[in-house]
């Protein structure tokens, strides 16, 4: 299954044309890199993924529409899979993307 192009466009808009963000096709989806660090992705299996780090992970995973990101049977702590509830409105989606940007900006540039 290919990523949801309408969702990808909404995620793209949430990055507000920041010049240091690079969009890259990967793993059947579309990822957004902030200074070389992945911040978010539109997943090939549907929905989105946001990188929030380990410090806030437990609190954020309890929010509506948020669930652990599992890849190849392994839970990716610090990454959250966003279901339809979390992506329903542009305000909610922008909030999640903002969290991904904020975390990625704390990482060393690549």
C-alpha cells in the first residue's frame, strides 16, 4: 500500500516551508528530515509517524490516536504512530508535527 498522498500534503504543509527540512521517499512512505534527522513520516501502511524522543514518550502515547510505533515486530520507543484520530484535524496534525520538529531540532545535525 502506498502512503496517503492527501495526508502527506497536510504533513508537508505543517512543516511551513522550513528551508532545513528535506523530504525523502523511504520504506514505501515519505519521510521529513530536520537537519538530517527524521521528524515525521507518512507511512506506506497508512497513517503517520512522529519522532518525539523517550522523555515525553509515555505521556504522549496516552493521547487519543497515538500508539506505539512497531517495525518488524519491535516497538520503537520514542516514535509514535498516529492513527486517524490524531490526524483528523489540521490543528491536531500540526501539533504532532510540531512535536516531531521540536525533538529533531534537539539532535546533532547530520
